[in-house]
């Protein structure tokens, strides 16, 4: 027996050892070659980094707003906490992959540890586990390990993805709320963390509120329903906790109803899909005379919305297809390992077989809450918005695996199953790590806007010598100005004074384009016109700066060509004296 | 034998209801054209070369069932349409045999009869529907312990669809395994597989080996690419261990087994835009999904608590095996076609929806408004059937799908039919597909040796100088038909007739020089 006769202190050591092991495993998988995989930093990552840099230097964001709670970004508004969390690292290390990604990687590495502690707490409330602490420890450790090794979670921990930070804050908050003997301090701490999670990612504003509602129902609501108000002893504690949450979270909740929040909701909500031109166009191309037949339109819309929901639990998406956005997934992989289908199936069996109490329903509800923010938006399928799903899935997975292994009658068979399954899992994990670290970083480099960094490093000593520096704006590379100011660590005060912006509205979304900054111009390069410029430096793609045209321009000099890791040319730096 | 009158009454009621639903399904308009794969099946039946057909079983059934019919299109499609009418009934009887209740059976049959995927594949000459019917009859016979009958149906299914050769022996074999089949049943299955395998050997070789992704050069290259990334980083020793044919191959197969379980494809078909099918209406109706899951969980739940909740038999476990096997034809192929390769999942889907509705109705007393929910589901499925019909009938869909269906051969055949047969024709493949099979079938008196098939360049007309040319506007230089002044000099045509596509664009010109 693992715990027979172990005294309290020794048990504490065991918990500590498991927590450290989980943390070390998580950190190793999330930090190793952090500057090389993914191959480059995206505009979104750099937006966080430069705003943190600007806050650290001047106390204002890139728009000159003093300590804002909502950061105006390219086409929407970004949440504040990731910006503030990145201030120490970017001030200390400058803007580079380590300073930008390390905070997220470290914070995310805490989640498997929190999952371990949370499953321990919840396992104590489940009749099938309550009697054996050994089984609870195993279930909690397996759940933590599933999350630590999860490709879905690892992917979004290796980059400044706000979603991953939000997951950690929410899980930490739920842990403090669900502790066995949670007093007022624990509840307040939990509510504080949940309140802060509302500032880490837009989607967390939806699932955090749902989770708090579920927690209230599971802890107090059912008791009031069954035994009446008089039996509820912790009303004071709950009221104080809710007040703390209300105070911390109210600006975030209010932001949902003001212009910025409303703009985001109307532009991305599934309800706007019904009347959107995109939907009409899709119906048209599908051969439906949508303007004539509202019945078919209704039926097709209902089909689309249902499929959108169901996609989040579709085996194809979980194990085979992954996210349609290239940078969100690894080539030829789903969100989970194919072998994970085994423990997903065990979850189904476990849920069907056990006598369920409110905590089983709580975990199942948590999965639905996790997919909620993604499923109500009109995007086809979104692995970041639904990242929270992986936490309850791994928690149930740990419980289900131990429940199933315990059913094996023979000790020898049990050991063999554990040995074979563990070995296979480790091999699959190695397969993924090799694929992610070397294949993904090379093949998906372009989707991570690879190449601009090299270009900026090259022009850094040169750009002051030219009257104009024209930076091309290929669609895949979004807003190149953020790359320029970040890699050159442009003085934020000077940036705010010199920047030239073009603001407009497109399909109900407020768009801001930076068109110029001192001698920088951010626009498309059109060589037949631009070839006549003088004292100009061009940074463009091979399409905008074709070699055959450059060779015919007498005073144009190709200073450098930048290649993707796969050997395909991606940028050309050309000077006209 | 005692006949249960109540049971017979229910059976009659079921049959009547299903006939009505099948009639509703039959209202769906036929495809806008006559596809070349249909023509090939019809032509092989016409010349009695059944073994050279891509589906020997289907071509043979055309000869057997419809050899006397005059219209070649109706003749070719008849076996699939008949199978489409019978399959809902067979599904219902199969479901009744497995789950033991008429309620589940009626729903399963109804779901099958109105299923968009099924309707679309049974309105044209797709051998898959016929194979599905033979397969259903085979499994029903095996469940009823009618082994010899089962073997006959098994053999018919296997020679009808090459996908059945992988799926059906495994499904039938697992059924025998779970139901403790006798030695003679095993021998029967083995013999049927051997006979069908011998008849289908060339087709199997082509389908599963030559088109297997394992043989594709890209697969081997991909493994080398994967290894290359590791070698570049100094991980040479780990490269062959992690990335080799076994690991990557197994990984690919596993991914392909999961790939068809994509709800987008099931309910909207948006990931696989093929004009053969109507986008956004999907292959199933989404309202069926919760009942499918209830049915599936009922099966899993039963297996987890054998003997406690349900008094049913071990065939339930067999259903799960069938679900797993359905993806196999897809998993083995280089370029899988979901609509064709995954078709064997359809009866399972319908039966589990039936079981789900039945289980749901059993628990109605526990659920508020349960009967309303069940009624809503039925209404939605019926509305879905109507949506499917109206969608198919829309001019815009017909106009969009015509090229997929090789629209135009029928019209060309009508133009050619009254003309003399003693001239040389040149017919290009402008309408796509296989013009030889299409026109040979549609024009029974055509002498193949008089016809030149294939693509053409205008310069070749000069020395071939056929009496007639059927070609697309792209193949005939602009200006020739108006002024015939083009070099090289070719005489002006005696007559030019035009075949239009449903969207009013020109499909082909039929040009005659006499």
C-alpha cells in the first residue's frame, strides 16, 4: 500500500515530489528551444511585448493611454493582464522570443500541478474514490501527466497566447474555491484569481462566470434545494467571495456591454452569421437560391450551428484534423494524440458506470463551459478559444483510467497494461516532440511570420541612411509596423509622436492601420512605380520585388535575400541609391 | 410455428409507414445528367462482359433485372433504385433482429429512407447501394441462422462493391464470433470470400494495392523529409527510430480511421465540397445526433453493465466492431472518397438513431416534454427530407452539379440518333468522363470502329477530315463557325447544332460535313 502507515509529513513530501515532477516535466516540454520552435514571433505576440515595453518605459500603451484596462490592437481590443505580466521580462531581457514567451510557458507549466491538486480535492468527494487515498493520488497524478504531455496544451503554452494564461488563472481560482476546508481566505483568493482571469483572455469572461455558477450550484444550491437555507453554513464566506469577484471583475463585465465589447460580440457572434454576406455567399455557391427560400436558409443555418458545436467533440477534430489555421496546429496532427482516444473512451464508460454525484456533473459541465466561448462564435473551429476544454477532459481522464485499471482482476495483467500503455504513451509523446520541434517549426514558419526579424536585424544599422524605408504589407504578415518597432525596440515616446495611422471600419469591425513612422512607410510595393524612387530601402516579398524586374533597374541593389527554413525565399531587401 | 397477430399487425403498419417515407424519398429529382461511371456499368451489362465491369455484381443485375427495358439510363439505374427502395425495410428488419423492438426498427428504417446521403446514392447507378442491400440481407440471414442464404447474399455483396470485400467479411466474421457461429458458417464465409475475391482480384489489386498510400512515392518521401529535419539538428540516431514506415504508417492509418468522424462533414458537408451533393444540408440531419449518441451510449452502457439494465444479447458488442471497421476502406486508400468509402457506416447510424429514440421514449416519464422532443425530431427529419427535395430540384443546384454528372451525352445522342451510320465521326471528351461508354450505351446501333474518341487539336481535323465532329467551343477556333476562313482551310460545315448546359452556356457543337 502506497500510503499505509505513512504519517502526515511523509504524505506532504509525496505531494511535493509529484508536484515538482509534474512541474519539471511541463517546464521541460514548454521551455526547451523556446526561441526556435515556433520559428518566429507573430504580430499578436509582439503586440503584447511592445505594449509591455511601452508600459514599462512610459506607463502608457502604444496609443499613449495611461495604464489602460483595454488595449486597442489591430482589429480589436486586447485584454490587459498579459501586457502587465510581460513588463518585467521585456524590460529585463529586451524584446526577444525568451522574454516574450517565457512568462506564458512558466505560468502554463503550473496548470498540470494545479490539475493534480484539484483532482485530489474532487476525488475525495467521489464515492468510488473516497475510500482509497492511493487511488486518488494515482488519478490526480495521471490527470496532471495527461495535461503536462498534452499536445494541445503544450502548443499554446509555447508562445504568448493569452488563452493559456487564462486557463492557469481559472484553474488556480477553482482550486482555491474547491479546497476541502476552504475558509474565507481561500474563497477570497479563489475569487480574486477568477476575477483576474477575466482580464487575461476574452473567452475566459464567458467560461469563468459559468464555472462560478456551477460551483455555486454544486456547493450551495443543491444543499438549499435539498435541506433548506438553515443548513447552509458558509453563506457569509460565499457572499464575501462573490463581492470580491464582483469588485475585481466588474470593469471586465462592463467592457462586454460597452462599445468595444459589443463590437467584438457583434462581429464574431454566431448570431451575426445568419445575416452575414459570407453565409449568403456560401449558400449561393452551394447552389441554393437563398434569396428566394428562407426555409432552406433556416435549415442550412441550423445545420451549420449544430455542426459548429459538435465539432468540438468530433473525433476527427480531436484526433486527426486539428485546427484549420496553420499556426494553431502541428502538421498531420489533431488536438490530441490518437492514443488519447483510449482514455476518452474510458471517460465515457466511467461516466456511464459510476453513480454520479454533483461533482461528476460539475466536471462534465466544465467541458461544456470550455467549449462555450468558441462554439457561440461564427469561426469554423477554434482550438484556442476552446483550450479550457482540455483541463476537465484530463481530470476525468485520470479518474477514468484508474477506475478502469482497478477493474482488472489480475495484478500481473494490471502491471502489464500499465507498462505497455505507459511505454506507448512515452513513445507517442517523443514522436510529437520531434514533429513539433523540428518539422512544425520548419514547415509552419511562414504562418508565424518568419523572416521579418532577420530583415529588421539587417536594416537596423542602415535604415537611418535612407530617406524612405518601405516595408511591404503582405496579408499573411498582418501589420509589419509591430515587427519593426519591436525588433528595433523603438522608443515608445518617439513612436507615439511620429506614428501615422489610418482608421476605418470594415464589416462592422474597427480597423487601425499604421501607414508610416518617421522614414518608414508601411504599404504595398508596386515596382513599376517604386523603381523611380531615390535613396529608398525596400523590404518586400519576391512577388513584390521580382528579380527579373530588379535586374532591369539600373541603380537597384539587392542587399539581402531571406529564406524560410525550408529554403523558399520569403523576403528581399533592395536599396535604390 | 405460432404467428403472433399483434406482431404481424405491427409489421404491416411498419411496412406501410416505410413505403410512404420511401415514396417521399423517391420524389427527389434525379441527377442532372448521366455520369460516365454509370455508363461504364451499363455498357458492360449491354455487351455481357460482366467480369470486366468495375462492379461485376451490379452489371449482372442490370442484365438480369432490366435487360428488357428500352431506356438505357433507366435500365442502368434500376438496380440501385430498387435497392434504395428495399434498404429501409431491410434496415428495419435488421434493427428489429438486433434490438428486438419495432419502435427502434421503424425509426431506423425511416431515418434510412430520408437520409440525404442514401437518397443521393440510390437515385443513380452507384453499386454501393446495391452492395449495402445485399450486405444487409446477408447479416439479417446470419442473425436468423439461415447460413446458406447468408453466404449467397455475402457473395453477391462482395462482387458488387470492392469496399465490401474489406468491410463485410470482417463484419460477418465478427458476428459469427460473437454469436458463436458454427463451423459450417465459418466455412461458408470463407468460401464466399474466396469466390468473390477471385472474381474481384484485378479490381482489388487496383483499389487496395496500386492506390494504397503505402506505395505512393510521397509517403516514402514524407518519411525522409521527417527524418531530414531531425538529421539537420544532430538527432541522427533518433530519426529512423521515430520516423519509419511502421510508425508513420500506423499513425496515418489511425488518423484516417478517425477522419470520417467529422461532424462538419456529417451535418454540413462543407469540408468536402463536391457538387454531387448539396452543401449545407449535410449527409445526416443534425437532430439525429443526440439520438445517435443515446443509442451509442446505450450500447456502451449495456456492455458495461451486462445483465443489470437490459436483457439483450451480445450482438450489441458486434455493432461497435462494425463502427470501427467502417473506416477501413478509407484508411487504406491513397485518395479516399468519404462519400463512397465510408458508406458502410450508414446502417449503423440509422440503427443507433432508432435505438436512441426507443431508449429515449422508454425514459419519457422521467423527462419533461419528452414526447414533444421526440415529435420535434420526427418533424425535423421530415422537414429535412423536404429541404433535400427542394434543394435538389432547384435550378441552381442542377446547374451547379451538371458537369459532375457528365451532362450533355444524352442530348448529343439525340442529335446523332437519326443520322446515317456509315460515316466517320470524331467525338472529343469535351463533356468529360468516358464518351465511348456513354455513347455506345445511348446509341445501340453505333459501330465503334467508325468513331474516333479523345481530345483533338484543330490542325488534326485537316488530315482526319471526319464527316462529323462533336467538340467544345474551346476546341474549335473562334471565327471558324462564323466565317470558316481560318487556316488551315477546312470546308464550311453543312450544319452546326448546339448542345447547351443547364446554365445556358454552350457544352458542345455537333458539326457535320457532307
